[in-house]
C-alpha cells in the first residue's frame, strides 16, 4: 500500500524496465571507446589486387590466414590506391596525402651518388607520417620495411625502430615478434611491409604448382614488361595463365608466412588489445588492357586493392562495406580508433563510421595518379571511372555494368566526361598547385609530380590546357 493506493502486481517490473530503457542511451558506452589506446599492427603487401584475395571472393584459396582475419574484421572491397606503383603509393598512404600534394624526390645509387635511380613523389619533412602521429601520442613505433620504403626517401620519420632489410617475410616475422614482445607493456604501432608478392613471383618461395601446370615458361620480369608494352611480345593465354598461377601461389605462400605473427598475438592475448590492418600499395595487370604488371595505367586490376580492418568489438564482424574508400583513409581511421590526434594536412577521411555499421556520409570520390608512363590521372565515383590518359585522350567506364572496363563511353557521354574531367582538374590544381609553387608553407622550388607531367607534354604557361584550367579557376 502507498499514499496513492495499492500497486498492481507486475507494475514495478514494468516500471523498472521502462526507466532502464530511458536511461540506457545515456549510459551506453561509445562502442569505439574500447579501441582508444589499443596497439596497432599494419601489414601491407606489395602488388596485391583485391580480386585475387580469397576473402574478397576469389575462387582460389590464396589467403587462408588473412581470411581468418577478415572473418573477425571488416573488409572494404572498393578500395582505391592513390598510385599504381610502390613509391608514390606508400608515400601517399603513410602521409595521408594525395600524390599531387607530395614533393618529387630523387633516389640516387648508393654506390654512385651522381646516378639518379628514380624520380618520384615521396615524403618530405613537412609531411606528417602516421608513425609521427602515434609516436607523439606516446606509442612505441616500429617499421619493418624494405625496397623503396627507405630512409633516403623520407620514410624513417617518427619510428623508434626503422628496420630496412631486404629479406623475406618468413625471415622478417621473427624480428617483428621479438620487438613486440619487448615493447608490449606500452601501446605500440607496428608497420610490416613485404615485397614477396612482387614480380618475379615466387622469388621468396619454391614453386609447388599449387594452381596447375601450363605449357609456358613466361614470367613477369622488367624485360618482358617493357617488351609487352612496346608490342614486341604478345603473351598467349597459356603465358598469362602461367604467370597468374605463379602470382597466386606467391600470394598464398606469403600469406602463410604471417601465421607465426598472428599465432603469437592470439597466444599472448594481445589480439584482444590490438587493431590489425591488411592492405596493399597497388595490384597487378595480366594483359587485360594490353599491359602486364603495374605502374602504367589506372585500370582496376592495378588500383583496386584489398583492405581489411580487424579489432575487438566490431559491429557485425566478417562483413563487407561496399563504400568507395581510398588508401589515404587508413591512417586517419587508425588515428581515430586509437584516440590519436589527427595531424594537420592529412587528406584522407576516417572510416570509423563504417566500422560501427553506420551509413556512408554522402557520395565519395577517389583519385589515382603518378603513373610512370605519364598517364595523367583518374577519378572514381560509385558507378563511374574517368581516366585522363593524355591532355587529349579520355576514357569513361560504367564500373557497375562493365567491371572489366572494356567499353569506353567517353564519346557517348560527353557531359559526364566534362564533369569528371573538371573534378580531376580541380583535384590536380588544388592546394599543392599544378603549376603554382605549392601550398602556403612550401617554398617556390617545391616540385610536384604534376609539374613533371606538364613538362612531359610541353604544357607551359601559354598552352591552351593551362589557359583553360586557369579560366575555370583550377590554376592561379
């Protein structure tokens, strides 16, 4: 009995449930709160195209270890790489900046300083690499890298350990495990990069013919790549099948070399305190458009790359997010997940909303550039891809109806070509400037890849292209 009269049987439980329901939203913990301060292990392979990973639906079981990671993570099958070859792609990825925003650097021969080995976009001291962001937030940081990801090219910024060694992933993993074991009492950020999947395929493994034998000895080498492009070699169906079988087997065996690292994280319980990422710098073409390997075009075979992000407490693990994303989005995503401040100047966006199962925040656009063949650039939307090959040659593809990019719609859809051309020009002539000296904090001598492209095509201040871009407001 109360002052207001008797309480009906069952009223108190109903009232309690109602009050709990009202209070729940206010006291429910942010699902991402548990990620803050977690460790991060970022694994990246060279030359892996998304559609050759079994976790993305490939018929061959090429990635059994990464399949397990994808099963407890979220995959992004519509990820676009910002460049079709290694150096500009990793510079863009680790600095979360587009290739057009990076400075061009020279790599010189270690034995002959007068010999220039490569000229390409690479990190500058003014670029904030992801390692610097995590290091400044109190993380221990370590990079286990090789090839182009080197100190002379600016990749050593922000790492407590920068281990550059030409070694197989099998030989690299014990060093990774040893470093993690010694540093596990503090939050750590580890970047592991392997070239074992790069041509010549299976250079780090013995061939076992996992995917059949073919009446061909054709392999991807620098000479065959150049000869195919020059029209001196025309690979047969067996040639392509043999090379693809070698490629897939190399991916399978390199995936297997991750097993000790993943097993260590599981055994020690660190897996429950660690965010794991897998991605690649670019893919590989198998004569779908008259070229082989990478670095030459912006077709999906070379710029559509895998991305998996796994962490404890993910919304519906094992799912795919069919949202268009970019490799420059990985660093901002990891920073937000771990509670690390986002550096000024990053161009990527965080994918945390997608990891939490929230809808995309409107339409998105992706850009690729930096081909060593001087193809100018590509812009991708949810259903179209526009490629500017030269100032005069343009391609447009309906990526939903024509995923193989076989039917050029440029002549049939001039309005779409015009709008996407303008989007690409606005991107290329943005903060860094296509012709202009660069961003406000960069010196007049700041050299960009796009300046080299302009020079390659002889497009000076008085050219029609430059005048058009200036009239449209893309150049100043």
